[in-house]
C-alpha cells in the first residue's frame, strides 16, 4: 500500500496502534470479518476502512508503519471497537501496540448496577429495575438492547477487564458470568441516579429465571450497552416474534416511522398494552405465520421484514425470505433463544 494523506474525522474520541509484523495478513483479516458481518469495506490506495457501531476503523500503511486508526462519538464505542480489532489481529497472528490502554479498567461500556426492583408484570414476565451511577447513557433513543452479566451464586463476582493488549479478559471456569441479552423496556433517573428496566420471560431452563426466583433484589450485576441497533425504518415494517421478542416489538411499534404491523406468538395475558393495538395479531406457530404471510412471499421495495424467535426458526425464516427474492438489507432474522 502507498502513503496517503490523513483523512479528517469529525469524531470526539480516538486511538491508534502499530500492527506487527507488517504484512498483508491485517488487510486479509479485515476483509474476512467485513464479509462475515456483511459490512461495507472501502479500499483506497494505502488504506482500508470500515464503519461499525457508529465508529470508523482505518488500516493505514504509510511512513509511520502499518497502523490501525479508530475514531468514534463515544469513548466506550471506540474502546469496544479496539477490543474487536485486537481480537481480529490476534486471530491473524498479529499484535498491536496501542497508544493508550487503560489496563485493568472495567470492560468497555460495562457498568455495575444494583437490582432495586423485581415485580411480576404479566403471568409470563418479570419487570426488573437496575440502578447505578452511570446508567444515564441509556435513553429511549439509544440501542434497543443491553447485555446483563450475572455472577455465579456463592462467589465474589469477577468482572471482565481490559488487558494490556487492548482485548477484554473475561472470567473463566467457576467465575464465568451468565451473559444474556435483554431489551431495554424503560429508563430514567431518580434522585440523580440513573435506572433501567427490562422484562424477563419466565421459562425453563434459564439461569436468569433461577437468579430472579432465588432472590435477585439487592444483588450487583454488570450492564453492557446500550447496543443492538434500533427500529428498522421503512415505508412498511413487518414484525414477527414469539414471546421472547415481545419486549423488542413493544419498543419498536411506537418508533416505526412508516406503516407497521406485528404478528406475535404469545399468550393474550402477556400482551399488555399491545392487546388493544389494531396493528398486532396473534398466531400459534410463528414460522408458519411468516411462510403463509402475503407480505413475505415477494420483495416489497421500501419494506422491511423483522423476525425473532427460536434459532432454527430464525434460520428458516431468513432462508425463506432470501429464496423469495428479498435482499439482505431488507430483512432481519434474529435468534433470541435455542
């Protein structure tokens, strides 16, 4: 690669690192990850760049060496991207000497919170409230999801921390954390302290359910996020989900800017406010509902189909939509369990 002039970035946070050894393996690693994640990769003389989580990653080969340059709107996002980049390079047998690493700090975007409320919202859902001093970053406009870290019972919690390599070192063995993804149901501040709420579906087996039933109130947990994207914006939005997707669909319906319809496989008593929403219908088999739905049989320009449920059904839904001619950018098929 040849030397190129620096690119101006209107970003508030950034970091960079020298990649060694200087070889084409770094570029190959970026191409491989971009293809796996279906991320657009831009290649110019002397640099390769991609955009992820609202941040920019550039691999630059110039007189200063082979460098990874990261920039983004939030420190936690840049540090999360640094973790991802360090992992990619390590898998390719490369190392990175970063200009700044807060070794020993909590993992990027990790906050410690206390369980301050647990109540039964519907027959199949608990509403759990977490409070902590730095949860104010969670807002209604932030990503839909966060990751809940639950320490093993009977042990002092060991939290993931940043290693000197820039990667996150996660506890292993008996100290391993249960890492579940949940939808942010509500958020706010009380007395200067931020709080978030999420709905947990009752099912078995479930470490989260065992934790709640065993007495979660007052316990300390880890919170990673927000993340997981937001509501797809389309002229027509079709949402398909089982009970585990109910919280996400409940968030997305008010956020939809175009025409939105939802098909849910959930008990009527669990629908809550959605029970009276004319845009919502129930079904007994989620995959059958998608396969037989007129909206999913052929591509619709300006529309988006969102499907979430059991892993095998999400895979089948994706295969069906692609076979019907939908392009990848117009569908979302997520495995919420199984």
